[in-house]
């Protein structure tokens, strides 16, 4: 009989069957005589339930509570309930308990069961633990972080609390370490109810036998009685995969009852292990090391121990929680052995040698030596317990692990770089959860997603409640698929939470249990999830964080994942290739196959954990934007700056910034102000780029002055093609460097300094002499002029000395409107300063036999240039002429190898539009003219607002048409020539670039306008001309279309009647006079033309007939020339454009052609000779006509030449028909010389 702390009598009974009961007096004496007592005993010895009663009977609990810690909440509740029953009281009275969310402790309570986490939390409020006079730390052999921390704390506390008694209970594992830690505290060993165990070491294994096959063979041997009496078997395996493989092997024997046992197993499947009433044959329990101490499997006679376990180890180097399979310690092996001696003698089959056993470590490393220490460090900082390395841990952790804990807390923002606790750290310490999860919660408040993150964080704090029974994997996966999120496994927790909460509120508890079973959810873990969520919610409210009571409908994906990143910053990864990811600190990993993102391969992800099993896996992942990482903990980012450059717009030096976190580039090429980062380098770039290179946006006065001087000298260097006139840039840099203050690295700094020091602008002005490295010499302006003058044209010249570049040499700028008017050959002469060099280069490229007659080359070139002046003649022709005379050498144009010259010896032509914008540049003038011919006309007609140009004209209803029109384009005055231009149904006023081109266009435009004014006459002629069967036969034979020929005839009739070739009208009055004067003669002229056609077309038809009948291959030397002559005579527009005097000769020309054709078989050799002669004479004209549309109308000499050719043909092939004028090969060549002279004088 004893009294409770309240004075009430209590009868205490001790179950005699418990070994500890027999030792109660010894234990009580030890407690009375020592401050610390260690009680060691196996499971079942009764130490957990009887020690609090022994303490109570010994008078403890009167000055304070008897505190009794348990590693797990369930144990705390069940042990409290059992002790209360044995003491004959209600739970919450003499015996109470406190776990998360539940506090069943009253004023009458003497014995308080609790988790070790509850005691740790109380230490923050009650440093001396004054509420207790006795503490029992149960299951100390588990050596969890909490237990080791408690024991270290109590080591320091006990000297300050001599009245406090401490009892440590442990399985018989390394109890000496507890004793040594507490100054050789006494150990009382209480043996459990055990029986002898026979141990076999089975090391020899057939090479081709797998582990699963070996275990299956041993089970079969046990079943056959090879090791004695049959009995249930407990097989220890490293992990779930191994359990599945062995189970698959064993199930081939249907007489065996195979029972898996591991932590993730559903509660129902775990319960099967303990229910002996439902056995279906020999039971074989396949368990992880959870069955070593945490769970006692009943009825076991045999243990098969492969000697391996999956041990969680944290790597401070890689920051990965590794789960390697390792050989177990001797202590673990003995614990496994002890599982089979509980109810009768047992047999332990160790699948390794005895020597192997003896060589293994004695004990398993405690958790503090193989896990991240961030939570321990945070607790110690919060409690003010000093440095970790000075704290009295039983097994002091590796200093590198301690440093790693600090680093993680620094990553979370909980401590400073110096290890001092921050405000965030103090908040984290008050949250009953892992610091990483707690950091997510705190960040969630900032990102307005606290409700969501509380759900996710509490889910990550528990074991996954989604169950996957081995025999129902596809069904469970299908059931869980509804909760998946397209981008994140974290968001799947929210989907599951919403679903469960809806069901919880709608169903009874029994119905909810059934639903969980049906949906493959652990009812117990779902409740645990809700419990932790509630505890976190309360803790948040205590810190004035107010989460919403329900999850919001609208998804805040970014906010949630930004908050998650605050706690998981070291768990980000970037996709590399295939399934590989590169994580922080160069860790390579893959997404865990069970993740919803495994196949989607997001570019960036964050993982709840990174675990190494068969390989490194990222588990529970979500897609993120790397930009979200930047704001989480900026102090952890490494800033790399590269390519600093002067930015004219802002007047600052900017650089690209690359941000990396743990080696991963989370942001690149972000433009930042470089000045504050590196003032000295920024100042240098301001000088070099802003001032020396002139990239300063708004030039101060001194810089405008200096840049003008520099540009003048740079342009001079480009002209004379030398780079030794302007001083080196280093001279300019030194000039500014010596005068600018050290803190001047932006435009604003410079502006403020200039404003403050009025004399500074003058001091920064350069003198021309300061910039000259050498004297450029005299007369350079004449040698390299600014402009090229040609008659009324002034074209701007520019120079660049950049060998190999497109614009190297001298460039002339030509507005597109002037392109057709520039001289064709003048550009070949370049400028005086380059002409001599070019000529020398040309001569040196001549064939050797001709070049050696012109040595020394410079002397001959100087003599030749003395006789030449730049003009619009081919330089090659002129140079050949003069050098041929001086050196007695015959030179042709083909001798000059222009392809051997450097590009800068040819003028670069820059074609610009009306605004001066470059359209194209080339050294091929002719190509540019052809390419931009239409653009030139359009530019002339549309670029001037007040231009007379207009379109859609059908009547002369406009002012007098000026003969010339001047306007400016690209800064150059352009002279253009207005003309009416034919557009079939209308005419338009357009601007032409040459007067003759304008005249030709105007002639046709006036003709069209006359026809539009004379619609009735045109209609009449179209109806009457070339009618009747006779004409139809003629036209068909000559292969001429009537409508085309009639239209040409009408044009010709109007031209003759209105005498358009004599004078063109430019005013309405002149136009009307022309119309009235010629209206009556239109029909007469048409009839005259019809008569010519009547005489010509039959001959043309006969010619076509003969040409078609003759063998083209046999007469191939002559027939093409004849066909070409016929086509030229009958070309479209021949009637309109052929003068009446020459058109009248058509019958004679055609007869001469027919005569030649008929006589060809007998005179073919002679015909070939004449054909070659005619080709040589006609080809230049054909080429010129191709290049110059309307040449015959524009050039009278060409018109004469063309008809002289026809007369020459008559003289050669039909002398009997006679000619109009004397004609010969010589006369024709003389006539062509006149054409060439005209062509050179009238380019375009």
C-alpha cells in the first residue's frame, strides 16, 4: 500500500510472471541510492509498465511528475492505459499521457506518459524541467535523434537538479555506453522470458543459386524437419523488393502461409502477422528490420538471417539520404536471433560465416551519426545550449555532419553565415515539424497559400497513406490515379485531401474505414495526417499566422511551389537528357518511376526528397520555373558577371549576370548595372567605350569637339589608306584617365562632375596636334575629294580602309532616282589618289610578254596619266590606247585582268532611297541599274509630294507638263523629266531620268491619249482595216495575228496623221491643235499603210513557207539569220515605229530575203560568208537594243544604221532590186562609230 501525490492510498500489484517484478526491490534501492539508473531487458520483461509503479511506490512523483517517454504516440497511449488499469484508476487521473493534439494530464496525475518530442518541446518553456522529479527514458537502445539529444541535455541538467531521478531503459544493446555517459551509472539487467536458441552459420552457397532460391530451399528444409521440430519462420530481408521476390518464389508451395511485414504495409495486412488463429499451414513471415525490436512477431521458432539491412545514411557530401544495403551489426544479429526464443527453443540460420559475424561492428550506428543534424542544431540554438561539438552526446557526431546541419539551416534562412539564430529560425523552432517542412509553412504565408502548404507539409511528415498491396497493384494505382496532378506530385496531396475531407464529413467513421480500405488508403495514416495538420495549424495560429479553414477553389500553383522551394532549395534539378537530371551540387538523378512526372520529364523540378537506393531518385516532384528560385534565399546564390559593356542608352556599364545555386544555373544573361560591382573596370569601360569609342549618347561639349577631330583624322586615314596618322586609342584613354575622378563610372557621375567643376570641360578638350601620330602631307583633299562632280551631278564620296570588308576603298552614294543617270565609265577612274595605284596594278597583271615592254611600270603609268583625264570612257580602252603608243605594245580590253585587282580598286556604289537608307551596295554598276530600273522610275514618280506625277488620265485635264522637274533625294538635287506614259486604258504622268527616255515615253503616252480622244476613229479603223479573205490568207501565211497588226496600224496612222515624230505637245492647247489638225488624215494614212502590207504580206507568207520546208540542219549556217530578219521586220510595233520612208521599202526588203532563200542551195558557201559579215555588224546593235529600250527612236544614228543593214542585205543578196543609198561594210562601221559616240554621251 502507498499513497498517491494527492494523499489517496493506492494498492500496487506487480504481475509475478514479469521478470522485472522479481527485481523491483533492487531497482527501488538503486533509484534511491543513485541519480541515474539503467534498466536493461528484452521485450516482454515488463520494464516499460512496471518501472513507473516501482518509482511511485518508492515515493517518486510527490515533488513532481514521473515523466515516462516513448518513441511513438501509440505506445504512449497504450502504455498509459495499461498502467492505469493495473493501478485501478481512470486514464487522466493518477496516470495520464500527452501526445500531439491530446493532453490527458490532470492535477491528480503522478505518472505522465509522453513522446520524447513532447519532452523536447517542454524544454523550450521549462529549461530545468521543474515539473518532474523523475524521468524514465524508455527504448533508449533505438538511439533516435530525440533520445540522444534528451540524454545529452539531461547529462548537463542533472548536476543542476540533484533532486531529479533518471531511469534509462533499453534492450540489451550497448547498455554500457549509457552507463559511461552518466558517470558509470548502475545497470540492472532484467532477463526476458527466453528459451535456448541454436545458431547455424550457413556460408556456402551454390554459385548459380539466387538469394530467393536459397531462402526457399531453407524453408523447405525446415518444413521437412531437417533442423528439428517444424515451426513458424521469420525471414529478415533488406527491403520490399526483396520481400516480393522471395514471396514469389515461396508461393510456388501452396502449403505455406506467406506473410510480408514492412512499414508501408497496410494495417490489415500487418494484423495478419499477429493473428495466429487464421494460419493456413506453415507460416513464413518475410520482414524488414522493423521486426528486430519495434514489433514482436508471435509464435516464431525459426529465424533466417541473411545478415543485411537497408540502413538510412545521410551523405554530407552529396546531401542525399542514402539507403544502402549493408551488413548488420552483431547487436542487430543478436536481436534477430532473439526473435525465435520467446515461446520455445528456437533455431537461427545465419547465411554468413561465424568469422564474418565476429568481424562485424558490435553495434549499429545511432541515428545521430547517419542523418542530417539541422533539427538538432536548431534545437540547441533555440535552447542556448552552445556549440554542438561541446554538447555531451553519447556519440558525438562528425564535425562535418554538424557543419552540414548549419549549412541546411543557413539555406532555410534559420541561421546567419556566422551561425546566429535568425527570426525565421526562432519561428521554425516553434513548429513541431522538420525544419525544411516548417520553412515551407512560413514561406506559404508570404505567398498566400498557407492552407495548401499546411496540407502538403503535414503529408510529407508522415508515411504515404496510399497503399499498394503486392497482389492488387494495378487496382490501387488505378484508384489513386484520380488524385494525380498534371505538373506536380505535391498538388496531388491537395487533391487527395479534398476528396478525403468531403468523404469524412459525409460518412460515419465505420463507413470511412470501409471507404479507405476500398480506395487503398490507410485509415490510420490518414488520421495521422489530419492530426499533424491540426497541430501545425495550431502552431501557426500561435505565431499569428491565420490559415484558411478550407482549401481555396482556385489553384495557386506558383505560390505553392515558391513556398515549397523555401524548404527544398537543395532539392532542385534540371533535365539533361533522356531520364537524367542534374541536381544541386552536381548530383545526377532520375525521377522516381512512381511519380506522375516520370514520363513528362519537366525541364526543372523540385523534389521532396532525394534518396539513393538502386540509384539516386528524386521522389515527390513538382515542375518549377527556375526564376522562382532566385527570391527564396538570395544570399545562397552565386553571382557571376561576364561581358561588361558600355550601354549608351542608360549611360552605364552593364554586364550579363549568371546566377547559380549549388552549381545549377537558375538565371543567365540578366542585364545588371556593373558599376557598383566593379567601379574600376566600369570606369575604364566608360572611358574606352563611352568616350574614346564615342558611344556616349548625349555628347558633352568636350566629347563633341574631340570626336569631330578624331573623325576627321580617321576619315583622312581611310582616304589615304594608312593607319599611322591618328594616335593609338591608348593615348586617348590615358588622356581621359588622367583627368577623370576615380568614382566617375556612369554618365550621371560624369555629368555631375562637369557641372560641379566648370573648368573641366575645357581641360578635357583635345588639340589636333595631340591626335597626330605623323604629318599626313599636303594636297590630300585634292587627291581624295568629298564629292564626285559630273556635269550637273554631285555625288557624295566616302572612304573606308578595311581590307577584305565589303565597303573597303572609296564608295559613291547614288540615290535610286539617279541610278540610271550616272556615267557608266567614270567610276572606273576612282579618285586621283587611287588612280595611279590602280593603273600600276593593272599593268602588273598584264601577260608577261606585254608587261615587260612597259618596265619600269610606275614610269610608264605616270607618262600615260599625263595624257589622260578622268572621263566617262572605259579606262581600259583609254589606258591601252596611250600605253600602246608609249610602249609600242598592242593592248586590247581583254588583256586587262580586272579579276586580279583588289576590290578597293573598283568603286563601291551605294544605292539609297529617298530617305538616305541603304538599299544595296555593289561594285557592279550595270547590275544595279538593271535591278533597280523599275525602282528608279517609281522613285522618280512618287518620292516628291509636289511632283506633277499622277495616274488614271483619260483626258488632257491638267496643267502644262514641265519639261524638267527638280527635287531633292538623300540630300542630292535630282533633275527629272516628266512624260505621259501609256498604260493601255489610261495614261499617267511619270518622271523619267533622261530627257530622251522621257521623249520616247511621252510619244507613246500622247499617242494613247490621242486614241482615247478619238474613240470613233479607232473603232472605225479596227472594223475596216485588213478585212476580206485575201487578207485572211495573207495573215495566216505570214503567221501574224490580225488584232495585233490592226492595232499597230492604227498607232502608225495616228503617228503619221498627227505628225508625232515632228513635235510632241506639252500643253493642253498644243494637244488640241494636234488633234484637230490631224483628225482628217487618219483614214488616209491608214489606207497607205494597208497598201504596203498588201504588197508585203504575200512575200512574207512565201518566205515562211520556204523556211518551214527546208532542212534546218543542212542549212543551219544561214536559215536562223533569215528567220531573225523576218521576225525583226514584222515585230510588234513595226508599223508605228518605222518611219514612213523606210516602211515603204518593206516589199523590197522581203523580196530580197525571198530571193536569198530561193538561191541558197546554189550559193550556200557564199551565203555563209555574208552571214558571218552581217552577224559581226548586227550584233553590237542587238546588244545595245537589249540594254537600251527604245534605242532606235532615241538615237537617229542607230535608226540609220539599222536600215543601212537592210539595204546592205539587198546589195548582197538581190542587187537587181537596187538600194536607196550607197552602202558597204566600211560605211556601216563608220555609222556604228557615231552610234557608239551617242551611247557614251547618253548613258541610261
